[in-house]
C-alpha cells in the first residue's frame, strides 16, 4: 500500500465559517451545533429571532464564535443580508446549509393557492436564492461547501400523509443540487444535499407519541427506529469538511433505510 493511502482527509472544521438557515430548532439546530462541535464558527438564521439567539448562545458556550439573525428565506434581500452579515462577522464564508423549510398537510384537492405559494416560497425559492447568494461570495474565494436539506419525501410517498406540495419541493431540491453542482464545479464549490427520514424533532413529536402512527413509521423503516441528532449530524459535517472534496451533486439519504423499500 502506498504512503499516499494513509493521507487521511480532515473531518474537522476549525477555522471555517458556516451559515445555517432554519437553525432555531429541530434539525437546523442539530446541524448548527454539530458544525460547531466539529470546530466551525456559525451564523444562526431563523424566522424566529428568539430561537435563533438561543441556538447561537449554545454555540458560544461550546467555545465557538456565533452570531444570529432573523431571516426570511423567501425574501431575497433578507437572504443577501444574511450572507453579507456572516462575512462581516467572521471574515469569510466556507459553508452554507440551506435547511429552512415549511409544510402544509392538506389533501391535494384542498390545497389553496396561498398554501402552495407559502411552501414553494421557502422550500424552492428560498433554497435557490440562498445558494445563489452563497455562490456569489464563494466564487471569488475559489472554494466552498453548499449543503441543502432535502427529504425522504422527495423520493417516496408516505401512505395516508397528504404531502404533495412539500414532496414536490423536496424532489426539486435533489435536481437543483445537481444543477448547481455542475454549474459551480469549475469554481471548486461542492453542492450536495442530505435527505432525512423521520427524526425525533419537535415537529413530529405528536406523531411519535401516537402509538399507531409510531408503529407505521417503524414498520416502514428497515432499521426499526426513528433518527436522533447523532444519526444526522455526521452527514452534514462530512459534506462540510475536506473529506468530501471529490463529492458533488449528490443527495445522501439519512433515513434508516426508508427509501430503499
């Protein structure tokens, strides 16, 4: 075995600056604190300033720099201000995680134009222009990592759960990730996505407490459990680190095997 085979890449993020949207709670909070645990300084963005501040305070207690900002992912000016604020605070921007997302659970025949626009505005428009704003900063730097949060719902339908608009937007993220990856590869910007399955977050707490719903989830998950923070964080840290420098345009499903069925 040649000596170069032992030249292991680093999974650490020391000296790097990250932005995470939708990081006030749930999966976004897991991601933000996970990146900080790996060494990154993190700008926490959320539509709710109070929860963003709470996450930011937790990161600072971990010994890392952190700022927070109230940000509307569907507003382009707000998105641009966020990226500029991160650069002003940290002097650089290495990692952007586009995690902010919303949903409306209604049967398709009951979805209104307002419902449709609400979900698409954040999940599609928001991700698109967050990626654009990040790339505009990363292109002159000649390097960057953009990670989008997709979903198992972008690959499969959950029987009995009306999810049409959300599923459409999350499937779109998978292809958008590929398109941006190709377009920005020449600038050494890696664009990838992570598609979580059922995770034990506050957003699904009610379903997990319902014995019938919980049993349905477990039966459709080969690993027979719901994901925890430690199950999900690793994928984001990996894609944010130098260890993933030769990976772009990919979506990693972190779902206990749901999408293989």
